C-alpha cells in the first residue's frame, strides 16, 4: 500500500505562515500547538533543529515505556539483537529507551541494562515528568541518534531478522513511514495451537498497531511531527497516514511480520 499526498490547502498554508512564532518547535515538542499541524512540505515554519539536520544515516529503535519494568527485558533484548544485526551489515544502529517517569522501578533496571549493554548501543532517556504518549514520540523524534526511527514500546517484541528488510524498503522508497504486521502473543504457543487463519487474519492486515513503524525523522518533523486528535491519545495510524498524504509524503505497508504485540 502506497500513499502519495496532494498539495495542502493554500489558505491553511497562509494561515500557518501568518502564525509563525519563534517558539514554533517548542510548540510541537510539547504538543501545545498554536498553528495548524498540516504544514506545507516546503514551509520553513518549523526549521529542522541541528540534531536532525546532522543526523547520520542509520536506525534508532525507540522503546517508549511507562511502568513496564516487568516486561522491559522482553522488549529490549530483540531490539539489541536487531541493532547488532544491522551493524553487521554496515548500517549504524542503536536502541533508545525513553522512560516516561515510571514509578515501578523501571529506571533502576534500565540504568543497570544501560551499564551492561552501552557498548551494544543501548541508550536510556529519563523524562522528569509523565507526558502524553504523543509527546514522548515527538521527543524521540528529536533525541534519536540516526535519521530513521523504529517506534516501539514495552509491549512490542520485534523480530530482529525482519528489521533490515523494513529498513531497506524505507531507504529505497524514500518513504516517510513504513509499517508491517504484528502477531498476537498467543499465536504459535502450545496452549493456543487451535488458532486458525480467521483468528489471525485481523493481525496480519494493516492494523492500528501500524503506529509502531519506521519513520524518516526529516519528513515527519517537516510534516508537523506526530499528532493526536484528542489530548492524551496516541497518534492513530489512520490519521497519521492521511496527514502524511496531505503533506505530500509517501507511506508504505510491507506485508511482513514486524513483531509480536503483547498488550
């Protein structure tokens, strides 16, 4: 599935320009937006910050977590394996875990993991307070090391062997986003071997979990960042694809398993 955008409404574009403020980036960073998020792709309303302009080619796997200490190893281990796999193919890669001010001891565990796996590319960012989910993803947009992001959370267990294929597809298509399919946690387990194709069908199609996808930081930021229609919500996949299309960006569905969703 390939989405190709159209030009934005000229009046909305002029309105965006007329509301230009020195704190435009801060507005997106905190999701306290004072302008329409539907920006013209060539608009200089939100100039790319230095860390985005100088971002090297490569992949940062982002794990956003809040009070998920019990399942963090399950999410971090395959992400580190994927980063190692990419580096063996001369593709720079690391893992960024963003803790959203957890209160269950997550940070103690994460600092221990970071000390052990720092050389393997694990980085941890601790937020001083709990932010809305969409704000955390916009922080990842700025804090990641490399140009391409793979967004996940503590409930997502990625398949390391498939991640290079998604990364390659994103690079070859110059897409703003590439998303795949997820399996439910009970699929393939002995206790649930009775699952049939009908049970799995909704999971093997483009899914609301498509927000766990590969993103080009330049293009997403240039299109206004991640946006939630209601305060406190995650950005929903369907709205994001429509938004990217309106901004003239491409998004791709790759019919391949990206991981297991345990949520």
